[in-house]
């Protein structure tokens, strides 16, 4: 179960920030400081990343959702808003399906509900490289993948994100489990289940995202009843880094509009 969780307590609504592959809770710093002005914000390291141990089991999306249920219960924060980036968005979708009473709403940032052919090749290649070369392969992979997450060419942001991703993986087992969990979406896509999600949902996408392009976000928004889709012009996969203010404003506006 993840151990590295931080709550920035203020008042009113509860918000949980769920990071993506190869990251840690630090990836949400741009949103945490903004949202905690008016909400209870919980940031945690998904199992196998940051300071959270890999733990027992195969690290499936189901297990990641179960971990989150334990965290919310222990901190008495449910129901909460879940904000998930990429893999974190997959975890948020699974959680909303399995624990609907614990979810106030969803904000899915640059995420997906299935894995196509290019995604399958992406994860299989990384599984093979890390299986044979461990942390050395992860360092090389995360550097290249981090650069691909940005479309606007901000070298300062890219360097900061590369450093964060390199520090986010301390155990190859956690990275491998997460890649395998994402790869299973090819055979077990959630698209057929998403119609059961009834909470308010905002789906955010970067116009130029090569990993989870807008069509992946559109698939989610079409499947979840009443979901809203918002595409940020010119942004890549890390839309919440490249377009921080736009992302923050759209998140806050959507949450506040639900009352």
C-alpha cells in the first residue's frame, strides 16, 4: 500500500491528485499549491513510485484503486474529487467504477481507457528493455519519454520534468508492474464499463499529445454520461505543466460549477 501521502488541509471539498507513469506526487506541485487555497488536497505516491513500495501482488490497476480506497478511508476524505494524469486517470476511472460512493467527481487529464496498437508496442518495448537492463534502462527511457511529453519546446520545463521522472522510479519492479497493468487495457478495455460512472466528469486533453491524443479523451467523454471534454490548444501530454494556468482554471471552474 502507498505510504508517501501528503495532505494540504484547508477546508471544503476534498481533492486527490493521482500521478502518471514514472512520476511521484511531486508532479502535481503546480496544481497542489493552487487548489489547496480552497480545498483539502491529498497527494500520494502510487505503489512502486516515489517513496511508496512495490508491495505484494502484480500491481494491477485494480490493486492501485484498492490502495486509494484504503488511503481515503484512513484519512476520512471520501467522497472526494479525483484528478488523475495519464495512468493516474486510468486509476481514477477504475476507482469510480469500483467505489462510486467514495467519488464526488472526476477530472481526467491526458488519459485513456484502452490501449491501441501503438500503445501496446510502447509498453512491450519498455517492458523488454527494463526486464533486461533494470534501472539503467529506466533512466534512458524516462529521459526520452519526458521530452516527448512537451510540445512547446520549453527546455527548462523539460529538464525539470526529466529530473522528476528519473527520481520517481527507484525499483524496476514498480515500473514493470505499471507497464503491464497499462498493457492489460488492450485486452480488458474499460470503455464498455464507463457508462456506469454517474459523477460529474471533466476530460482534459492537450491538442498535440502524442501519447494520449484528443481522440482518446473524446472516447472517454463520449462513454461517461454527461462528461465534458476540454482540449487545450498547442499543449502536449503534460498539459498541466505546459498550460498550468489554463489547466488550473478549468479544474477549479468545473469543480465549483457542480453546486
